[in-house]
C-alpha cells in the first residue's frame, strides 16, 4: 500500500483502507507484535491510567494559530483603511509589499472561466503555491482562512450543545467535496463565469472584513447555523473546494504532522479533535504500516492533534530539516 | 426447542442487524450529501442565473479598462485592489444583494464618479488578472460608456440659466479634484460652491479634453441658451452625471455605449 496514493484516495473521499499483512514493514510488524504482548498491554493500561490521573498541559499551538489568522486578516484591513500598503487586496488576490499573490482556487476558477492567464496572475499563483507548499498546503485553512476561525468557534459551541443533546452531528459522505470540486471547475469552464466565487464563504468573509460588504455574511451565517446544530464542520470538512486545492499542494509538502508509532498508546484523543479524522486512522491499533508516518494530504496542520496527544506521538516535522540539523 | 432455535438464530441475526444499521447510516449520509451538495451547487447557479439571462449586467458602469461584460465577469478575481487604489473611492464591490458578481467592482457615477484624480489609470494597473485591460494606460483611451443628455428639458444651460451654490447640496459626500484648489488631493464637491452666469458644470469639470462642449442653440446673439454636446472623446467616466446640479441629472452615462451607436 503506497501511503501517498492512500492519502490521495482519502482526500477524494474514500474510507481509509485497512492494511493487509503484506503492507507492513518488518519493523512496524515487530512493533505491533511487541505492543501486543501481555506485559506491554498491561504497561499501556498503566500508562493511560497514570496519564488520566495527572493531566499534563501541552504546548498550546492554538495560542499561536488563532492570533495568526487574526493578524493576517487584520493586515488586509489595516493596509486598506490606513493606506499602509502592506497587503493590498483580499484573500482571493493581493499584493504583498508590491508582490503579486493569488489564492490558488480563485486563480483556478478565474483561469477556467476566462481561459487566459495574465503574467501577473501566473506570478501570484506560483508564489502562493510555493509558499503554501513549504508550510503544508491546507495549513492555509488552519492558519489563514477567516471562515475556518469562525467555524472553529462555532464547533466549540456545537460540541457543548451536542453534549446536552441540543445539536445533532449528521455525517456526510466526504466524496461530496470531490464532486463539488469537479462540478464547480466544469461550471467555470462551461459558463465562463466564476460560479463558485458567488458562494465562497472565504472570499465573502475576507471582503466583508476589508470592504464591509456585509450582505454576503448572511450566507456565511446560514453555513455556521448548519454547523452549529446539524453537521459539525459542514463546510470545511465536506464541501470546500478551496481546501481540496490546498490539499493537493499539501500532499507533497515538506511540512507535515509526524506520527511515531512507538510512542502511541492508541487512545484516540487526536481523532476526537481532528477536522479530518480520516488522516489519523493510522493511529488506531494495528493500522500503522510503518513505525514513522507523515500524516496525509488532507491534514490542515492545525496542531489540535499534537496538543491532544498525551504522549508526544504526534509532532510537527519538516522533511529534510531534521536530517540537516 | 424454542430456546434452542433462538440461540441458534441469535449469532446469525446479530451481525445482520448491525450491518443493516450501518447500511442505513451510510444511506442517510449519502442522501444528506446529495441534498446539501446539491443545495450548494444550486445556490451557485442561482448566482449565475442573472448573468445567463443578462437581466441587469449591462446596467452597471464598470471601472476604467473593463473588458467585455461577460469576459469581465469571468476574469475578475474579486480582490478589490482597484477599490483600494482609487483616490476618490469611486469603485465599489457588488454584494450578495446585488444579485450576481459577488465582489465584482462597479461605479455608481451619480454618487461618486471616476474623475481620474489618480492622473493615470491606477485601477487598471492594480488589476492582477486583466479584467481591467492592461492594453491601455491613459485616461483618454478608456471607454466605460457614453454621456448622453437623457433629460434635455431639465438642463439649465439649455434654459439659459446660471447656477449658484454647491452643485449637489451641502451634505453631498462626493469628491472631486479641483486642480486649481489642490493639485494632489480631491476635496468634497460640497466645499466648492459655484457662481455661474450660465451653468456649464458638465463641461467645466470634465476631466477629458474636448469630450464635451456647449454650443449655442440658435444664431441669435441675444439667445443665451446653450446645449451640451458630447464628442467621440468622451470616456464615460461619469463626472458630468455626478456634478449635474439638476435632480435627477440631465446628463447620464449609458454603460458600454459607444459614440455614434444608437
């Protein structure tokens, strides 16, 4: 089982595949066997009990992530209203100290609809692609997207409501995003109109912040309402084509969340907090085919799992950098 | 015997029951996915419908350099960089309530016209996608529409009347750069009162040379009446529409209309 292909399969919406016997590396197989010995199982139970008795505070990535989202979006607002020209434009396209930046999905929609690509847009798109490739692809979602932040706050509320039984959490088929991705790409090409941009909550929220075009926030409100009461993280998890575009970029990114099988106690804390829990399927007992695995394409690098993991089995890793240092 | 039968059936029944429940959940997920995904696509298409039928698209005055309307809607990446560089903030972005083209820029000339205070065509230079064509770089090359004397009967000049006071009232927030007042910064039109023997505001404040002139209405030297005549130099910026002191304005921009076109 090729892990890269598997991560793309999951990105397109397939259920994570249960690995066959032949998929495990010798090392991983031995590790699983070792973990399954009676002594180790007892040890694992002991460790979990100990861990529950003494909750450790882990490093709060969120304390950095939320301010980052707010800071980036504030840069746009400040640049416009105080005319400081740091980041001109909106999240769909901008100029950062004069350099062209263009959101990959907006750029894709425009190019499909217009069927022409000006050099400025090529430069902007390439710059942004390289930038987000470096830091992880869907890290755009967790570290920059203003809708993601709103959605995250609503999710916290949703979890509380669900505990009281006031909110449902209906599951959807994740493949719906792939369908939407293709449909909106086709629509842009066939109609010659950027159909998706009309409803993109990311563009709408960004422009509402910068230019005060607030009417579009009604649609954002509707989405958040659905997320609050019916479907947890409806847009980000099941619908957003932007997330998929960045997932493509992230699938080959050097910045990943790294999983260390030997440290894992398989408690499942990470999957509970994850926006895209299918990428963490390997943390289930007996699933990891290698002792060390980089989490798949759909991962937003939000670091919630890293925070949740009591044993440090999940960490950030920059491929190549660990060898260099 | 009945005990035995139920015992024998129990293990076979149990997994079957679990499967069916899982199956039900999967089916519900699928139905919900189709419904919600369909709704999202449907809403997207609802935004396309007015573009398809072209009901209102041509009513909107686009910023300088805007390419053909359909192509313009395709090419615009909705970033608002044109909005940001405009010194008089003439360009505004469409919102949900405008029905289509969310985030696409347009100008409401009567409220705030483009008066080329930027001296060049900054919005064109700012556009990253070429929705505002990079093929032009001078204000004289712009063709947003054409000024038309839509209400000739109300025109003060045609009645031979002068004009005194602020063109659009003391509360009007619109800006214009009066070179003789401040070379670099636009000021409020409300801060610039006039006292004219014959109203010639549309000609006086037109930022384009020879785009509009006043012509006598008769050969009689005692006849003060004059009429505005728009020439092929007109770029359709809307300055005349904004400054016209009559309400509703005697002169208006017809978006995308070309000179000599019916």
